[in-house]
C-alpha cells in the first residue's frame, strides 16, 4: 500500500499536536513527518518523498523553491477564507484538527498528480447488512441507526443512507448547512468519474456519532437511480478491500436494478413486519416483482423486525 507522504514545516513549534493527530487518525492513509529545517525539507522534496506540504502562512516566502517538487502545498492561515491572490491553498489554522485533516484529504482526492493506492493484502470478510421496506412509515431508518450504534460497540461500523432524502439531522453540526454534507452524491460521482480515489473520498464525507460512521443521503434523488449494478459491485469491492470497516449497514430507500443487486450481496436483510392492510398489499406486490425479475430467492433472506407500524 502506498501511503500519502505529508510534510509539516514548523518553525514556531505549534504543529507537533497536528502531527500526532495525523499519525493517529490518518487511518493508514497518511504518513506525516515534521520539519523545522528548510534545508532538510528541501532535500526530502528533491528526493520525491513528499506529496503534500503543510506550513504556516508566515513562511510562505521560503517555499517558492519547492514549487514543482511537491504536488500540493497548503498553508495554515489565521484568516478563515482562501485569498484569491494566494498561490497556495489556505486552511484556517484554528479549526479542529479533524477538520484540517478532512480538508487535506479533500484536496488530495481532487489532485490527479497525487497517486493513491490503498488495499489490503487479501479481501476481508465484511458484513453487509441491508434494511428495506416496500412500504413507507415503517421505522427502517430508526432501526438501521439503532443497529449501527449497537454493532459499533463491538467493531468498526459504517452506516450508508440510500434514501432519496436527507433524514439524519441529529448528526449535523449546527454550524454547518445541510448542503455541506454531500454524502452519497459525492460517492456516486467518484464511482462514475474517479473510482481509483473512492476510498480516499469516503474519508472526507463520513460523519461520526456514538462510535459509528455515517454517510448522508444524496442531494438529488436522481443520483441514486444513476447507479448501475456494476457501480454497486465496485462500491462493495472498495468497502471490503480498501477500508477497515467490519460492518456496513445500508438504509435502502429506493428500488432499482442496482438496489436489488446490492440486496443480493448483503449477508443479512431486514424488513419490518407489514401491519396495515395497505402495507401488506405493497409487500405482496414487492414479492411478485422479485419473482418476475428472477430475484425470488431474495424473499428467503429477509428477516423480520419490529417497526413503528405507522403510515402506509
């Protein structure tokens, strides 16, 4: 596995904590080194051993000789906006380390000059769990979120919203707008356009809560319906081969060939009991659809759960 080499140039002594966070929270993606000597930094850059450089805005004048030797140079600034006149990308210096790392990963994911390969030596066994109901108001999301929380007590869990609309307001930071969480729309774009960096992109779209990681729903429901069965297979391969999640829970809120392909690859499928006459009618129609499309075997894999029973 090729790790992304990150150098931090610090002459004032305020970056050691950030280096420690990068090493601890980089999830094996980043390898960080701290430099206080421009000479040693330049020597390392000339050897081609640095992909990304983080430095204080106060040393910007010393970095001109490194242009072309390092793919991406970013400056930690006391301002909170990128200056149009700056030749470097600026990050707000006083934001949490987690947000700095996410911004760094975001820039790396968009930079075609930085190669990234993350893969385990062999394919891991990951539990893929799907939760679905062909009728509304059944408590599918509540169950899936609760399940993610419980399983996170034992291992690393990722919850993925495949609903058509955002419904995880309780996870949002009050200071951020909903639009800043692009979630599955970003994932779909990378599956279609930049699949080689999808594992890296996932690190920038997750939100963490109660020990589990979450990916929000799409911004536009049409993104879900653009997914093909091949896209689903690629996504599952990345999750099992390039992330360290032990369990991935899919909150499935749409139906298409891609959704059915996903269900086929799930180790476990859960569906709430149909309680009203209308719910039972919709469930029966779903079983008929599976039979007509040669997906009849899926019906045997669904396990029943107690939902909230509301709606039709």
